C-alpha cells in the first residue's frame, strides 16, 4: 500500500496497445511527447494502465495503454478503474479533517479515546501522530505473518488485533516511519466519530460532493464495471497478481479510482469545497521528513511538489501535484512492476521542458563482482530514511529502511543499477577521490554515503 518498498467528451478508439480519447482539436506538442513516451514504455512491456496530465484544470493528455484484461484483450482507458493502494491515505486524512471541522474530533485527540482496550503504550499517541507516520506503531505489512494472512477476510477490530500487541518502534513523535497500521486506526476513528462505516462516510462526504462517481472502496465480491485486473511480471512472464482480501488494506489502501476522478480531486484541493483553507494548510504542512497528512511534501525541478504513490498486489500508482504551476500528473497501473515514480518524473520533465530519456529495454551488463564492494554502504536520504547496499557473493543487494526484505539490483552500467521488483533505479555518483559517495533513487531522492 505504498511502503512495500498510490473522457467526458468524445468517443473512445481502441487499437493495439493504446486506448485513446478522440480530441476535438489537434493535440499539443507536449501531449504528443507524453504519448510517444508512454507508447514506448507500453511497447517494452514496462507499463500498463492510464495516465492523465493536466494544467490549470485542463487536460493535456488522458489515455490508456496496455490491457485492463489481458485474457480478454480489453484495453485500458481513461475510465478504467484501478486499485490505488496508499493514495487512499489522502482520502482518509481528508475525512479526519472534515470530522474535525464538524466538531466530532480534533487531531490532538489521543487514539485511546477511540480504541477499545487500548494498549498502555498507545496512550501518548495522538491522531496527528497517525496522520504523519510518527506514532511508532509497527507497520502490519512488515509483520512475519502478513503474506499468510493477507488473503483472509477480517473485520476492523480483527485487523487492529494483528498489530495491537506489538511494541512501539520508537516514542510517539520522535521520528518518521511509514506505517499502514496508523491509517487502519484512523479508519476506525472515522467510523466511531461519524457513526458510519468508513466507506460510506467517504462516499457521502467526499466522493459524492465532488462527483467522483468512479471512486470507492474496492470489494472482492462486487461486480465493478470497468475494473482492471491486476498483474505481476516476475522474470518477464505476465501473471495474475496474488490475491488480497480487500478488507485487509482498509483505510490504508482499499480504494479504487480513475485518472478522471483524481482530476476532480485535484481541483477540489484548490478550493474550500470540502474543508477550509486552514485545514488544507494543515494537510500540506510537513512534519518530520517532509510528510504531511496523506501526502509527501517536496520538490522536483526546483518546483514545489506534493505527491504520493501507492502499491497493492497487481497495481501501482502515483499522483503528483505542482500547486504553484497548477500541474497534475496521475499514473495508474495494473502492472505491479510499472516504474510509476520514474514515469511521473519524466512526464513532469516533458511538461516543464526539462531533460528526460525515452524508455529503453533494461539490459544487464557484466561487472566484475569484485568491484561490488565499492558500492556497499549506508546512504542517508533523510534523517530517518536510508538505503543500505550490501554485497552477497555475485549479487548486489539493496534495502530501504522501513521497507521489505533486501532486493537484488542489476548493473545497467558501472554507475546505474535497477531492480524490476520493486521497480527501483539507482544511480551512483563518484566523489573527487574516485569512490562512490552518493546515490540517486528513482531520480527523485539522493542519499549521501556515511562512514
């Protein structure tokens, strides 16, 4: 759900790899470049899904690529519904702020006001800590039995019970550590404070007022027209993704949406239609490690960017807003290994006239494993986020703090390495002395090597 590391007018024409919207006017040069980039990515088998790029609320390009259903050759399009994983968190955060404005809660409330039989260790934890990933509650996706239990239906209380007995990783407020558990608890808070089920509250208070008719809480049993199937591609073989019961991601990652609906969401975030400017400011004010409420706060190409990605079995996603430039980029994919972060960065580069490279086939080059020791070390990205590179025989391994197990990275050149699962690109840079002292992760984050 993010850390397991988020055509109103015209007919649709679908052919080959691409499902496009017929436009009443010729596409802009930017749209042509974006489409050419996405076609190349889809042709190489690196992307399947839909993208939307908008500026000042107007669509620059909104198209689908690849197949929503590979078995029936049904193409992706702007109306295709995708599971959005941890992009769900920004809706959960918005629901909390709506309830605060209604006087039903405050973000300074202790979580134990809302949770029965609350552990003693949780007593210092406020809703703010959950919203900003500073609670210290361990991420239930990182528990040893997660892969065995993710296919089993559960209740909200049953889900909380899976991590309720775990000791805190640190004192509340001490530091940032991504935790899906915190947003599960926020879902329970929303239900208690509102008197409605989580999905109903979001539908009544967010989706319906904004006209987001193609967004909701996903269900394994419900028949949902236009829903994409989720795929994975280990060792370049397309396969159906592993099953996850949708009661498990809950308020941390259980929603589905479309690129068009997320444009409506983006437009609403520039108004006071849902909450006041004061509440919006709180949502987008970073706490530790530039994280707000359901959003990461940062910059790209020296432009302010608020963004979040999402990952859930068979799907990966990204939404990036550039508020000062009034630019929105949405990338939704039904291929688990799609490099949505890198795609988002390159689409932003096209929009802002920056340098970018067209997608190419990833080719592993041969390096002498004896040289792998020069890459080994800990690279600090922020005060609480780091990348650790280790050497295991003929294999170079990498691990992000707070993420899953270490994953192997493969050399594309002496300085560039990649992993397909998860989709990560590492670019190492040498210091004046000739050793590697920094690494770029997916072109967006830079880590400095520490002794």
